[in-house]
C-alpha cells in the first residue's frame, strides 16, 4: 500500500472535481508514470523491411500525384507505439520518398531540419536555396531549417530515398514555420557537384569567404565516395595496429559541419557505421532515439533482447534507453541518424554500456 | 481544390490499408497540420487565479498526505488545450505545492530540472544535495537535474509556493530518470543562507575552489532582496537618463549561472520584470512557451487580443507564437519562466515585435 | 663537445658574414638559449617595499606635475633583470600612481588593458567612459582596453594606488593604440557607486539590457566589502567541514566578468588570497608571470628558495617557472594579478606543484 | 613644450637617481614611445629573395653538420629592425631549412608550435609523434607544440623548405619547454599519406574515434592537390557569378583544425592566396605580423608605399599596422602565415582597409 495516497472520501472526490473545473491535475496520482526511474518510451523498437516499403512507394507513385499542397510523395514510418502518428520516434520523422520519372516536387522551406539518404538509385537533383545537388547511392544530403528546396527527377526511372526530419519534435514543441517557394525548382541544371561542395569539400581548408560559423553545415552533399574511403582507411589502420576505429572491427564516421566540427544540424546527428563480418557490438542504452538503415550486407540487431535479421534497405528505430547491439554476418554497412544533439545540448544525454557476457 | 491529393479509388484505399498494416502514414494527407505556416499550438493562453488555487491547495493539505510514493503535495496547472494533462505547456510544468505545519516532503532526485518561486509565506527549507536552503517571499530557488532534494516546514503554519519543471518535455522525449533518497531530509538545520549562497553570492567574485563551469547554477537561492535592489537601480538609472532598463519604464533581470553568465538550467529560463504604473509593453510573439506569476501590483495581460486583469499570485501561460502584451495599473512585479534555452540551443528561437499602434 | 656545430674555417666565416649581409641568423648557434628545456626568464624574482615606494611617490607629487603629455604620475616597477625598462615582467606593467590634493589626471584611452588596486587611502574617483567610480581601500577597479578614463582627487589629501597593465606585452607585440580625451574628467560627480556597479553588482542577476557578452567585465569596481565577505565565508565554511577553500587554510577568489564567468580582461587575471596565520602554501611553478601586493598582515614569500619577509603594501613579482610559496605569520591578505589569460588562451599554461617536504 | 614634464632641478635628478636605485622608472618620461597612437613596430617591412636564400642554404649543407645539439640546419630570417635577432617579427620565426641527401635531423619536441611549407622539392619525410609525413611541393605540414618530430631525407638530392614557429613570442614571454627524443627518427617508413591524413582528410567526416576536440589540428599534412583544387573551384564559381572568392579575382583558403573549424595551432594562422593576373588588392593595415612566401607567378607587394617585385620563393614580412597591398602580374600564388590567433584570442585584432584610389 502506498502510504502517500489519500483515502477515498466524498471530500476528496469533490476536491478532484474542483481540480478539473479549475484546470488542475495533482502530481501525486500520476508521478510514477510521469517521472519513471528510467525512460519508459511509448515508442517501441521496430524494424521496417525495405522489401515491404519499396513496393508501397512504387504503388504510391502510380496513385498519388506530387505537387503543391501535398508537397512530397513521402510515406512516414509510424512507430507502432505512437498511436498511428507518422513518427518513428517522439522526436524524429523518417519517410521513404518516391519521385517518378521526370517529376518535380515543388520548392518550399520550413523551420524543420531535413536530410536525405540514398540507399539505391540516382537521377534526382535536390535544389537547396538555388544550388542543385545530385543525389546518388550512398550520399547523405542536407536541407537545414529555413532553406528553400525542391526535387526533380531528370531520368526515365523513378527514384526513392529516405527523408529524416525533426517534425515530431517541432510539432510537439510548436516551433514550426513553413513557406511556399517556386512551384518548380529554381534551377534545373544537373551538375555533378553542387556549389556548396565545390566551396567546402576540401579537407581542412576553409574558404576565406566563409569565415563566419553557420548553425548548420554548408555542405549540401556528403558523397559516398568519401564516406567509403574514410571507413576503409579506418579498418586498414586498425590492421596496421593503429588506433583508428570506434571499437575492434567497427569503423564509424560522423557527418559534421566543417565550420565548427560539430553536428550537421542543431537537432539531428548523422553517422555511418561499418562492421567487419563476425563483429558483435557491445549492448548499449542511450537517452534519445536512433534510427538505422542498412546500406549493404547482412546482419542483425538485438533490441530489448529480441534479435531481428537485417538486409539492405531495412530501417529500424531504437527508442530511448532500449538496450541494443548489432551483429554482422558479412561486412555490414549502416547509416544512422538520431536526436543526440538535442540530448547533448540540453544535458539529458546518458549512455550505459552493458556487460556483454551472457 | 488541392491538386496534389490523389483521387479516391479502390486502389488508393487498398494502398492506405497497406500503409496502416505496415506502420506507415503518408505526409501528403497531413502536412498542413504537421507543418503549419507558423506555430499553431494546441495549448491555449490561460490565466489561473491565485484566489482559486490557494484554497484548493489548502484543502489538499487537509485531505492528502505528503510522503514517499506521492512524493509531493503539488497540484499541476493543466493547460485547457492539452486534454487534461498536468502540462501548463508542451514543455513546462507549473504546480502549486503546499506543505503543512511541521511536514516533511521526502528526498528524491530526477533528471528533470526544477525550481521554486515563493509568492508569499516562509518557514520551509528545501534541502538540495544536503544543503538547507531557506524559502521566503520573492525568492527563486533551484533544484537542477539529478540533485537530491526534500522540503520541510519548521513552523506551525502551512506554506505554499510554485514549482516549475521541464516534466512535459522530459516525458515526451523520454529523458527522465528518478531515484528515491532519504525518507526525511538529510539536514534539518535552518540557516539563513545556504552554503551555495555563501560561496557564490558575491557579485563578480568566483571562488578558486569553483573554477570548473557547471551545467546549472551553483546558487541554490536567488534572494528577493537582491532582485528588488537590481530592479530599483535600473529604474533609478533610467530616471537619471542612463541606459539600464529593458524598455522605457520596464526593468528586468534574468537569473543566471555565475559560472557562465547563461541560463540557470539547460531547459528553463527565469526572469523578473517590473513595470512602472501606466506602462504598456509592445506586443510580442515568441517561439516557445512562457509562464508568468504576478508577484505584486495590479495590471493586465493581453493574449491573442483578449485582456485579462491580474492580481498578486495569478499565473498565466503564453503558448508559442501567441501575441501578448502587459499593462501595469500600479507598479507591477512579475516573475517569469520559459523554455527559451531549449529554443535557443536548438536554434528555433524567433521573436516578432508587433506594431503597438492601434 | 657538441658534434653538431660546424668546424671553424674561412668558408664558414664567409658564410656567417653572408648570413649577416642577407639578414639571416642560423638556429644552430643559438638554439640552447632560444629554446631552453624550461622557461629561463631574464626577469628575476624581486620584492619592492612599500616603505620605499610610497615616499618616492610623495616626492614625485612635489616635483612632477600631472597633466596632458605625461598623462599620469605613475612610477613603474622595473624588473632588475630587464635592463631598466619599466616592466615588472615581460608581459606586465605595475606602477604606483600618486594624485595630489584636488589634482586631475586628464582623460585618454588606449588598447592596453588596465586596472587599479587600492592598498590604502580614498578620495579619488576614476571616470571610465563617463562613469565616475569611487576608489577606496581594498577596491579593485577596471579600465579595459579602449575605454576613456581620467582620475580626480576631490580631497585635500593625496592618494596613491597601484596600476596594472599589459604595456610590455602590447609594446613588444605592436598592438597599442592611444587617443587623447578631455583634458579634464567628463564628470566630476562623486557617487558612492558607479553606474556599472548599480547595474551589474547583484549576484546571479543579469540586466535584460545587458544580454550581449562583453570582452571585458562591465563592472568598474569590485568593492572590498564583497571581497572580504567572500573570503570570510570560505574560511567559515571550511571550519564547518565544507569544501570551500582553495587549499586548507587558504581562501581565494578570482575577479570575473559576470557576462561569461571568465577573466575580467583578455590579458590580465586578478585574484585575492587570504591565508590563515601559520599556513604555508605548496611550492608551485607556473608558466607566465605573477605579481602580488600584500594588503594586510605579515608573512613571507619564498622564491627560488630565497625567503623574503613581507608587510602591507609590499609588491613582488614571480617570473615564469620560478618556484614559489607563501607563508603567513598572521592572517595574510594578498592581491594578485597575472598574465594567465594569455597563457591559457594560447595553450602555454602549465603548472607544477612541487613536493613540499624538505 | 610639454607642460606635463617636470622642470629640471637637483631635487628631480636626485629623485630619478632614487628611482634607479629602487628599480623604478617613471611613465611620464617614456609614455609617447611606450604607448604610441598606433603600433609603431621596430620590425620593418622586408623582402628576402629566394635567389639569395637558397644558395646560402646549399653552402650550409656543405659546411654545417646536422645532428643532436644544433638540431636543425635552419637559417632564420632576421628582421633588419630587430637588432640581428633571428626574428622575422616580434612574434614569428621563419627559417629556410636544408637537409642533404640521406641525412636525418634527430627527434625532439618543444612547446613552440611549428609548421613547414614546401616551395619546391621532395624526398623528405617528417616524423611527427611516430607518424611519417611525406613532404612535397605545395604541402603545408604541422608540428604543433610538444609533439616529437624529426626529419629524414631518403633521396640522393638535398631538399629545402621553410619553417615557421612562434619562437620569438615564446622566448619573449618565457613559455618554452624543450626535450630531446630519439637521435634518429622513430619510423623510417615512407608512406604516401600519413596516418593523420588517412584518418582525418575526408571532407565533413569525423572519425568516431576522434570526437574530442584537439588544441591543434590532427592533420599532419595539407596537400597541395587539395589546396590547388579549392582555389581553382573558387575562381570557377566566381566566373559563374557565384559568391566564393575573398575579393574579386582573389581566391583564398585558410588551413583549419577540422575538430573546431578554427586555426591550425593556437598561435599561428596559415592561408593560401591566389590572385588572377592583373589583380591589385586593397591596401590594408592589420594588427599583428604576417609573412608571405611566393609559391608561383610574378607580382609585387607594396608596403609603406614602397613597391617590391616578387618571384617564386621570395619571402616578405609585414609588421603590425604597416599598410600593404599585392599586385599580380601573372596568376599569383602565395602562402601566408601570421600571428593572427594571438591577436584575436587576446582581442587586439583590428583591420583598416584604406581607400585604394590614389
């Protein structure tokens, strides 16, 4: 028996009634739920199979137009614990977006921060504040808050990719602004490299025209070629006995804003991980939510003790404080994004690495 | 008609059904709600009258025990727009807490950041990580995340005050941790000044034993005496023709962490405002939510064009982007807290000062 | 024999001659001096006795006018190792300044950062950017770079104090700018507290009119009353068994910029230390130079193993990496300033605490 | 006549004599020199011709051994205004270093920060904390403070390059430490890319094994290939009408620490500038001293109104506040280094851009 709860009585009921009438709600009846001993997310660990997602995106391509109003043919992954909302976690949005041959998604801008990651395909350019950015397999592409952006497909083939945004966080906390731009994209050029890349993608070199730090990264596209090379070098260095990898057999990079060395956007962290075949990571718990997409290889994720096998394109979410580990059957490449900058900037970040011995 | 929405058809319904089965939810049917042109909070502007709150707190004192389990006799202000949850806004919690004669609220700690503000009364000490802190009228008192704290009333009189926390934000984003401490407070001493104050409350002087910056302020109590003096000086300087006030006739201070000059806690900003009689502030809109409590004087707040008169103890909330202004009938003293550090650290802050001419 | 030095020869002499003609100078002949194994300052540890300084300042008051051109009746302490230059160390200037009854030192400003510390006397106001600042015993007063300032003595008595500046550093590195202001001070008012103090000297409270961080502290005067109270509280807390002092029996505060919690000016750190009677500090070596002035009490400093007794007003300098310790015969109060911000900001700071056992 | 200077008298002479005896020196006799209206450096603007430097370095190669004791066959450029000291400015050291066929310069480390820039040649590896770093034309190579380093020449040809350090600043301010390492280099491997490059030279990608910011850049070599490409892209973007260059026809990059986006070392800034043929820069004055070396092309520098023609390899120094401008006859490539981080971190930086019309 909880000694601190009041005994039921007519007076108590009258009091509770008066609370309701006056828009009040006592702490003592709900503290256990509101303030748990550790995070107990409503969101659940879940895997979406690319083999399911892609055909549904294709069908949308046939049935759903893309244009002003709907804005994007994007299908949000709805965490089964969150009541049907298109939230992959309380903070993050993840969608598969599909653009048919020769289609254009019109320009708009919003306070929400967005990125795209391309697990397969090519042929679309996203135009960010007038700078056309090619989208190709393995590329990580940024649309930080309040930058105009639209997409167009120059080919005869459709293309799909994933979008990541902070829509749930923005919606929940009432921070969103939105504005329409051009109904077309403002520049249909299809250069191999965007202007942002040409100015900023020279390692350790900063243009003198860009000495002011920017809130988000000025790099519009982080190319697969660089990511792959960075991971390859880490594993080679490890073989040479040098400190380079994140953990034994586990190479990883974080995408960063070159003006600060910090995260690419104020609310979203993005990384790429590569595990050697046979590697099993330690089991971790972290405050905040994380999403992975398998880029290449076979393996599994263990979340809350439950093992799920994974293949190329599969997407999974790890809610706050859920224990998780990865297992690589083959060399295993995964893209990752999370709300870690929110947790770190507000000092809520915590990590627990659990003993891996059974 | 919105050209971008698909035409209804059997195939479309089948697609939508497949979406639901696969835990998917399309953007195009919900973008207008999810990504509004400016923040459209569900939370509403609302005033709670102290004349209503205090008697209900008193009744709770008679009917509801305080102790382990319920932890606190705190009655949360529930924003009428948020479905009965004890959230004054999507990010903030505000409650009236009531401690009867000789009562003790047991020690615990939590990741959530907390403060107290005392609009009237005295006789309670809050013990924060073993440091007893006197609570008196006008004092602003801190319990930053993960500090053990309990309260005890040394007198024959009850005492009430307001608590402010980031409970809704923490709950929504799954960042909370909670731990019980002593069932009593660990130190029943009743010093006039806490150890934190004795070490840190010397203007411009930093102890050499405290050179590492702390995430939250090491000051446990910001005394009314200092606040009142600071505001008085600003108005005197204004009379002497010197720049000192926030706006004409409007003195204001922010409570800060002396190790950094920044906000007292990572998620909560606190300020005190004093308006000369007759002053009307400009109408502002701000991203993020704000709560005021009237400390002294008479006046009014205009929110969304609606004018509400205010008296000592009255509490009101201004949700994100709601236009608001204050009017002072007499000298008008108000305590304010908000989630501004969240908005600023994540780069969502925006302010719009509207034309004040009718 | 140093194997790396070339053998003397006609060709070598010709080469060295060609070096000189072409404004060249080889490293190999001078590396031992230029790049020693640890700092080997030319500046030496030295004590100036107040009993010598004050009478000479008085005589200057009789023989030397104060006014435009000479600007200040300030007598610089010239480190015996630095060839007669008025440099107490390679970075710092320390002077005794003397202002006779009813005299005015005219206004000027300079890029060099300056402060004053008052070991005895009163009656002078320094006017900093138009803000009159009373000078009294124990006060620490700021004139950060590029602020206009002049001094005037309102009484029938002369007054002396010490000035500290970064003149040697500024001169050596060619960073100085200088500009004349009014030939008089711009405000002869004699308020008890300056406007800067009235706006900023409220612990933990920041005016909303002053939310932008400033390079140097906006506080013009750090009053003795606060300093004394802060030190007293530290020693009382220590007696109560609480962590508060810098070391056992050794209370200390740093004067800080309230907008950042950091040093008062970009090049100069200032602190105040109080030792209980009988306390001997550990022996330390630090990169950078430090100056102390005894404020009250009797004791000694041991520098390079040499012990010098100290009395009120005595000033001593500790050059870089010279081992030093303090000994308190009575309660021993010392004001300290140093170039530590230079060392820390440029990452040259190092400290070595030596074993104190003989 | 300066009214503020005292009249000569026997008493005054006695006073001045007493000053000297007591190690004192008055401000009023020297203020004009010590505190000038703007920086009046003793260092002078000067050009060293590569055609003079290189042959003297060659001769040193014949006459002067390299090894422990002398440490380096480095010939410092001695500013003609600085009395023969091997200081190119009050803060900076610049030397030509020469390493003969098969020679090794032994390992040591020092608190002083160092870099090398290669205007021609190849075949030497510098080994920094055990990491062998190839040195080739156009490369900018780092040896931040307190890293062990040695050099070895693997070829049958000598090689020369320039060294830049903060030796004068370190010497003047007594911050230097020095320690011998191996008499040989610790790793004679000759990889094309150092481990630091392999880990860090992937634009916008940060290894997860390197999330802690470092005081100095972890990149040991900034390769010419990247620098050239970055400058080429800036000029191409300019031709396309895009903002990219520093000024019209003037491309420039700053070498940065990828962990922070800031300068490569705490005391030294390094940049590379490319001017289109025919471009003349605005005339600038800056606080702090700067050194340029011509990498390619023909042109001139105008310093203090005096024009000096420049060719490949020529080195010139611009002391503090000296007005300067560059003129490009051909495409004109220049490496630049300066003490700007010192000036900025200590808030002494100022720039004046003068009207360029005659």
